[in-house]
């Protein structure tokens, strides 16, 4: 295995160093993806005679995009930790079967979603308010669903083997390709919205080929093989059980956006909705790096959990928890002290910026606790705890936040304040419950071990 290059050894060596080597590329990939999306929107927004409507249409396509991503991560986020646990137990055959089964499931999802959305997405988008100008974007993008599934569903299997830099390059290659193709196809060839969609699909296809070449190449430990692709219930069902929590988090994001916009539109008007749009963009500066940190911690915890190395699991958790809490606390401080700076990045409208400053201080008041909540919830995922991971994933959004968005404005005298304050209330409550659950259960989970047996210290 001399050609493994940047692969990290999960079972030995310094945990903090491992975390840095795995988490930094994951965080960079998340930030690059966010910047790419911003640049992509800028290109689309400048399409002659259609920029505004095209940008609106892409925004209206977001709920469908979130659902596609949710299905991809149902397999990827559920299968990768299971594969890492199997690798820790030195059961490479099971780990490879997990990869093969997840690939087959992703292909089934691709066919199902492509047919479903190709037939019904135009009707859905018109229902959301999209014009005929933007429908070609949806049609073309939908034809590339298979590439999205491969990239998002299989890239976690690269990270979980320790090839964090290669996994990061999957995102970089696609983003750079898209940024180059967008102006050529949109403006150079005069293809407009169609050009934007084609550029996106081609870029996703390049990233998909990148991922498949690695998983079929000489460096990978988990090689994608036809013999492992036959779906087996004992293999795929535990992956689905674990991945359902990520699926719920992604698929409910559009419901959350609708809930916020509905209440704010009713009680605060357009300026409140505009402020929420800016705040949501700023919140990605917190949540995306937190996800990247946890992508670095997950392979270490999963592998060592499978290997029965309790102390290494605990040390990896402490590193992840400390990094998540420290980063979230730092961003919380910056958002509260300098909200005008962040708001000014997205708008030059003085009234909107002033309103956003007020709203951001309320919305971000409990954001420090997201580092605790995400760090603990993702630890349950890394240790294969499907039921409790799902419960904690549902807690913040479905159980707390969405109901509070509608309840608090009816209780508090300032209704708009009630909508915005729902976020810190749910953040702090969810973090408290999730952390309590983890700290009271962690030793028991580690004692039972990955196979239910006593683990070694």
C-alpha cells in the first residue's frame, strides 16, 4: 500500500494532528463550495434581460435541490461511518460491501428522482412562482442528478478512509470547472440560463468521474466492485437507519425557510424577510465549517470505535467538541460585536442593514451553542447510534424551532422579536439536551462496543 500518499492512520498517532489533517481540508471544501455558489449566483444574476428572473428561479429551485442532496447523504452519511467502524474491526469485506450497497442505492435514488422531478418539477416550480424563463435550468439540472448522487454520496467514503485532501479536491475540481464554464456558456455562447445549467451538470460530471476513478484506483482501501453491489438488507438497512438523521436535517431545511419567511412576512414585511435572507447567509459561515470539523472527527471516532479503542474515541470526541465550541463561540462574539460589517457584505441599503443589525443580534444570541449541539449530535452519528442521532437531529428544527417560530409571536408583545428569538431559544435547549444525552451515555456506548461486546481501553 505504498501508494496511499496522504492517507491518515486512524488507529495510532496524535489525535489532534489527525483532526487537523482531516478537518482542515473538509472545512476548506465547505467554504469553497459556499463561495462557488455565490459566484454562480452572480453570473446568473447578470444574464442579459433575464438576470433577475433567472436568479429568482434558481432560488425557487432550492427546495428541490435540498431534497436531492438529502437523498444522496442518506446513503453517504449513513454508510461512511458504518464502513469506518467495520475497518476499525479489520473487517474490510464488510466495509467494501457497505460501499457497494450504498452505490447501488444511490443509483436507484438517481433513477427515481430523475424521473419524478423531470415529470413534475415544472409544475412544482410554477406553483412556487417560477417563470418559463427559468424552467430550462431545472430540466437540465435534473438530468445531472446521477452525478450529484455520486459526488455527495460517495465522497464521504474517501474522507472516512483518511484521504481528506483528495476528498477536498472533489469539491475544488467541480467548483473551478463551473466557474470557468459559466461565463463561456452563459455569455460567450449566449446560452443564458441553459448555459448555467449545462455548466453545473458538466462540473458535477467531472467531480463524479474524479470520485469513481479514486474508488476504482490503486490508492483506495475500499474499492468499488461489482460483486459488492447486490443489495443486502443486513448491509444497507443499518446504513439507512444511521443516515436518516442527516436526511431529516437536509430535507426539513426548506420547511424551516418557509416557516421563517411566512411569519416574518406577516409580522415584519419585506424588510424582515430581507434581513432573514442576509442572516441565513451569515449563519452558513458558522454551520459549514462546523460540519467540516465533524467530517474530520467522524472517521477517527468511527474507526477507533470499531477497533475497541475507547480512550482514542474519547480523545477524538474531546478534540472535536473543543474545536466546534471554540469556533462557534468566536463567530458568536464577532456576529454580536460587528453585525453591521457582516450585513454590509450583502447589502448597501442603509435601512435594510440597520434592521439586519438589530435582528442579527437577536437571532445569533445563542449561536455559540450550535458548536455543542452539532459536535455531540455528529458524535452519535460517528458511533453508529442511529436512533438517538435521529432524535437529536429532529429536536432542534422539528420539535423546537419550527413550532416556536409560530408560538412565540403570539406570546411576546413584539411579534417580529418573537420570530427571531425562536432561534436562540431552540439552539440553547437543543444543545443542552444533546450534550446531556451524550455525556450520560458515552461510556455505556463505548463499553458495549461496535459489536455489543466489551471494548478494550
